[in-house]
């Protein structure tokens, strides 16, 4: 399809907030905008050009736009009046967001993606760990193409955030981003959710329904927890991806779709083999690029910057909060089975229960509830070190029992807060529940509040 852009437009000041990469060129005078994909675009006066520019100072074949390794370049094709980037004549030059491209008397502004907040998805991916940085950079590079991506990582590592970031900087950024969790599909309705159904196709089909492929047309479809999709349904998904067409249940008509697929799974055992959660043919169709996100416990140096970033996000709701030195140590020592999602939840609770400074007791109780048996000993050591217990040497003591840890936490809360109600509130427990535990453990109930220094 030939796009026509008449010039010349007015010169505009670049918007410093624009984000890399370039996804469109805009003629400010006419308002015409060209979305930049992953093919070559010839600009000029000639009717055969991809972009026909109605400017007598523009040559018949003036210049070419081409993306290489994620970067957009403009190359002059021997034009009479030259090609200029930021008022400098060029033979070949990179275009970045905010750059001005001038051919003849026509000027274009290179634009980055429009996003819903001041921070793009990639800006929200906080971390300095080399493995994490490498994974994010790989995702950033493939975002500029239209190939399929498989994101692998434990629960809570940020797989959907990476998928959103890929969409936001892709050529499909203005299209829909449709995210679905394959583990949430009722088994008998998987085909309907993926491909749609016609009215009356089965009991309960009271109307026509578009599947997620049609809903995401011209945008990005994110299939989360793809490893939970039954093996019997995976051949149907593979056929849809190969043919780029879907057929509603109960229909004889196929419909074409145009989506970019991003998928994610936390089931890494046997991935890409006969024993994996995905069929080998489906795996190789989706995992054109594999982005592997490391667990949070493998990137301890990222704990502090992540905490600061989350607390900045929470400030609007809870006010400015800071972590005490002891609380930061607790955060670094914990193993984080729930990864970044669990870290955010812990800090959210700490911000809600504290007035200004978040102490270890504001963070400890949800750790105790959600820990796996293998991780409870780690929490016990943290509690002993940071919540008034005995000093811990370089070699940890024998692993504490769960009931002993509960006793220590409740005893410490009573000593700190002086009353059953205040101690229960500090631990986020109902007063009656806390009192029952005190009675069951045979702990003395304080008769007065502790003296304050």
C-alpha cells in the first residue's frame, strides 16, 4: 500500500521523553504518520515508492529506511538535494527518537512508542546482575523484530513485564496487548478461548465469541504458563501459528489473523525434549528466541535497588518509607521463593504497617506463612539475628523447629509492644487468634506496657 505524505511540515522541537527505538515517522504539517516495521521503505516522489512525498525538492527515489539489528537507519540513494539528519547531510545515518529527518524541504520527526506511563516496560525492569541485564537486552533487541519469543523463568520473576515491554517498543505498540494464562483455561473450553466459537456450538454458547488470536489482531498475544496447556491441544495451537488462520468451534470458515506471539513458562524441566511440557515441534515454533530470567536469589546484588524502586512506587499510596539497616539485611538474607512478586508484597505489607521506617518485624510474618519447609531454617536464622534472638556465628546453629520459631516471634512481639492487642496488630493477626496462641504456648501475658526510653 502506498502512503502519500505532502510537505513541507513545520519544524518541531523533539520531545525529550521519547523512548528508543524509533517506531514511526510523523509529518507535523499534515499529521501523516508512517509506522516503521522490519522491511525496507523507499521514500521519494516516484509512484512506486513505499512513501510518496509530494515535495518538488525530493528526488524520484530519494532515500531508504531500513532496520538492522534493532536500529533504524536512513540511506541516501544519490538524491539531488541530499538527505539530512538533524541538519547534517548524511550518506547513511542512524535515526533515534527525537531526530529530525529532512529530504528536500520536508521534515519528519522520528518517534518512539507511545506508552501508558512515564516509564516504559524496560525501564521497570530493575537490576544490575549480568545474567539479568543480558536477558533484558536480548528481549530489547528481539522486540524490534516480529519473531516469536519464549520467556522462561520461575514464578514472580517478571515474565509478563518483559512481554509488555517487548510489545511497547515493537512496531505493534499501538495494537492490542492480549495476555491470557493458559493454566486458567477450563479444559473443556480451551479451544473456545483460543480460537473462538459460534453461537450454539455447544451448551452455553449463547453468542458468537472471538478467540484470543482474533482479539489480539495487529497486536501482541501473550500466552502465559504455556506449559500448562494440555498436550492434546498443542497441535491445534501449532497449526494456527503455522497457517496464521483460526476456525471458530462450530464454523467451517477460517479467519486470518496477524499477531506477534510471546509466550512464557515456568516449567523448565525437559524443555525442548520429548519429556518437556511442550511438544518439540511447538517448542521450536515458539522459541525462535529464548529469554531466560534468573531467579531473584541468584541476583542478590539487585535486592537493594529493587527495594528502593518498589518503595518509590508505594510512596504515593503509603507515604515515603525507608528500610532500616536490619530490615535491609533481612531482605538480602531471604531466599525469595516468590521472587520479585513476593518482594513487592513484603514491602507493601511493611509500608502499610510502619509509620516511616520499616523494621524486620513488619516484613517477617508473611515470610513465615509462605515459606517452604526447606526455607524455614533460613528464616529462623534471620529472626535470631535481627529480632532479638541469640547472636549467630559464622556457622549456623541447629535448624529450629517451626513451633519454636513461632514462640520466638510471639514472645518478641509481646516484649516490644506490651499488650496482646498491640502485639497482635503488629503481626497482622486477630487479637483472639494471637491470644489463643499465647495461651497454647504457655507464655505470660504482660500486665503493663514496656517503659519507653
